[in-house]
C-alpha cells in the first residue's frame, strides 16, 4: 500500500530560483533564507520519498485567463521547465508518476472532486523552486512528481475548507494505490505578500506565524478563514496559503512538527517553510 509519510510547506518565490540558478545562495542577501532549508535537505537526502505530490499554482504558463481550472492534476510522463518570459530555468526535466497520477485522478473524480486532467504541460517556478530548495542543483531530480494545480489567480479561488477536503481525498486515494510507495505531499506558495497597488510589499508576520502555529495545533480553525480575511491580512497573493491546507488535510489529524523556518524578505515576500511528520 502506498502511504503519505510527511508533508512539506514551502514558499515558491521566483527570485529564489534565480538565486539558485546564479549560484547566489551564499550571498549576504540570500544566505539567511537558504540556511533555513539546510535541515530539510539533510533530512530528505537520508530517505527521499519515491513520489512527491506537489501542490502549486500555475502563473499564466500552462493556463491563462481563457481557461483556469479550479483543480488540475498532471498525469504525464514528464514535465519540462516553462519559459516564463526570460527563458526556462536550467533545471532537470521533472519526471512524473503517471500510474499514481491516473489513480489519483480517477479516485478524486469518483470522490466528487472535479479534477482537470493534464496529459502534457510545462511547469513553472511554482513547482521547480520548491524542488531546488530541497535538492539544490542535481543532474536529475531524485524523486518523481505528481503535480496538483490550484487556481489562486482568478477569483473565486477554492475555499480553505474545500482545499482541506481535497487533501483528505488525496490521502484516501494514495492509501488505495496498490504499490509500495513512500509519498510526500508538498504545499507551496505564500506567505504574506502583495505584488501591486498601494499595499505592494505588504508583510504580516504575526498572521504568518500564527498560521504556522495553527497548522499544527488548531488546523480546523484555518479551514474557516474566508477569502476576504486573506486579502485584508496577507495581501492579494497571500491566498496561496490555502494550498498549504491541501497538504495538511492529507496528513491526517495528528502531526509532529520536525522543522520550521520563516524569513523576511525574499524579494518582496515572506517565506515560510515547515516539515510535518505524518507517520504517527
């Protein structure tokens, strides 16, 4: 039986990818951020999962305003790094796990989640930056990846509660897959940030820290945060934090926090990172 053993949360700021690609991790600006991922790199290198279900949002590369599904799943054999306007990142092609992905798609749709199936799409920094944070600059990524895409670009995005329920459904689907696989689920995006308008550059550290606390101690409260509160408290792009709830919902009721890192700023974003053990 496949099983979800851990959850990882990590912001996916595009400038982080540029820092990795240009060997700037040890510079004065970037070193404090990357130091916070050192523990995780060592942890995951000792026993990497077979597959990562990586929850992220597309940034107008696979989709645009002509078509934005609320939830989608990548079922392809592989996924190329996207050209986001300045050339594709010099990172390895992401290898998929189509057998698990198709099983997830079938299970989730029959569980009444309307998943858009993507047989082919390129993946942008939302997916490749977290991989770089965990694995650096390998010749090939050491894990296979099932991309799960969430609309947090075009209003209305899914509610936190709907995202949590999707996480629970993903857990059921993984546990019904008849292959011995160690699976991790990663929730990406956030934390507080706004990229435009008079509040551009907004950071709300107290909200971010409380969100991370409650992800462990009171996750049910996070399910009830309305869209307007995200907008008011953590900015227009802070809504990405609902993707952390998919990860958390997939871990079951009890988790152990193994590691936490929070850093401001990275570009104009608050970066959050957590590792949660779901093996209890």
